C-alpha cells in the first residue's frame, strides 16, 4: 500500500525501462512525461556505467542525478561529475583479477567511467553491444588495477558458467564484497557497502524526497535492495520469483510497457 504521495520514481534500466532493443517505448515515454508535468521527479538506478546511462536520461529529459554501477556511484546529469563513489576494496580487486586470470574467466574493470578489458572477445563484445561504449585494452588487468581503484568488477560468461563463478568466488570473498547479477551471464563484484537501495537513500535527499515518497521499478536480482528501500517497490513480470514475491506490486514485462503500467496505476491514478 502506498502511504505517502510519490515524489520520486526510480527506474532500473535494462529489462525495465528498455528491452534488448534498447528502445524506450512510446507508452512509457508518455507516462513519464505526464508524471513529470505533475511534478514527479524521475531517476535511473542501474548497473550501467554513466556513459551508458546518460543517453537514456537525456532522451527522457531527466534532471538531477542518476545511480550507476549498482549503486557504487551517483553522477550529476548536468556536469557529468561524480557526486558519490565507492570502489571495490583494493585487496579484493587484486584477488579477483588474479583469480580470473588463473581460471581463464573474462573479467573487466572500470577506471572512473572508462571500461578496461584485457582482450576483445565475444564476452567483451556482448557487454559493449549492450552498453554502447568503447573499451580500453590493457596487457594485464591485474597489473593495471594493482594500485588503482575499480568501481566494480564484472565477469561475463555463459549463464551456466556465470552461476558457477558466483558460487565459487562468493565464499572466497565472504563479507569483503557484494556480489550480484544484473543479467544471467554477468557476475558483478562491488564493495559490501554498495547496493541500489543504499544509493536510492542518497539520491532521494537530492530530490528533496523521503524514501516513503519513492516508487521503484526493477526486474532482476540486483533490484531487490532497490525495491525494498523504496516506499513502494514494483517488480516487472519477467523478474525472478524471489523478486516478485517481495515486491509490493507486479506489473507487465518490458515488452508490454510494465513501467508505464506502474506509473499509470501508482503515480497518475
């Protein structure tokens, strides 16, 4: 039940705001525009880099700030500057890249808002085709990030192998890292103090809203903290069972304008 007027709507991006075609559908655009006209603010809360997020925010005429890197960074849309950053611990960064090298796993790091990879292959292209960014190739990720922070670390593999990597590395890192999956073939490693819900708390204050006055929409495992932090959490119908079970409401999937449905039902109604 919504207990306060919604002042801020926080939208996950991939699988929520856009599908595999990376297109914002007309009904979604219209619903967002109508809510904006009534004074409702919008932000994007995503695992994407800022460079891969800003075009969508600009297309919707968003102002203020957006959450990127699963909550590890908040960026100002006007200036492009980082308002908050929480990189992976340096000991974890070294250990993870060494582990990836030893096990032949495709890993990538992020120097500020620049994607760093060790080689261009089908896994790096899977990521860059989705993010629409160009990577910088270095001889060794372990050497490059030895004393340099990374906002997050991502493994890209088949869905089955990604699940195996997650199960293997989670006990090795323990409480030193937060691990999540935004896609079935991604494993994302972040600082343990990072998640989308904590970032929403930071961003809500920037929009002069309380968490009780926020509505969040997401579709994947990494969106659970976001939906739980928001005053009202909405899951896309395509989400995993554990997300749907803990959401306040469930709407259609991205192909059937779930974001528009959420706005129409819980903001505009």
